[in-house]
C-alpha cells in the first residue's frame, strides 16, 4: 500500500509540474500576444518611439546650449562695440580741430 501511495504522489507531483509548465507557456503566449497588440495599436496611433524621442530631446538640449553660448557671445560683442563707440567719441571730441 505504501508503494501505491508513493506512486500516486509521484504521479500527482508530475502532473502538477506539467500543469505549472503549461501555465508558464500560456502566460508567455499571452504576454507575447498582448505585446504585439499593443505595438500594433501604438503604430496606428502614430506615437513616437522612445529612441526617436530621446534623439530629439538630445538635439533640443544641444540647441539650447548653443543658443546660450551665442547669447553670451552677442552680449560680449555688444559690450566691445559699445566700448569702441565710446572710445571713438572720446577721441574725436578731445582732438583739436585743425584748419
């Protein structure tokens, strides 16, 4: 009787293991199906992919940094122009007029 009970439990354990494996397979199949459906829906909605978004985000950041650099350069050039204009005014007014 013990051998029969042991065999019964072995068969039951094997059955449970097989059921767990089948459930895992069904889960993988379901996830795959849901993923493909989601990709199809997102493709129809014309949603931007993460890689494209990150690329555009990086481009925007570089453009912003370039704008800031150019603003600083313009401010520096305007200061230099203002200094030159002031020097020119000063040098022309303090120079005696020759006739």
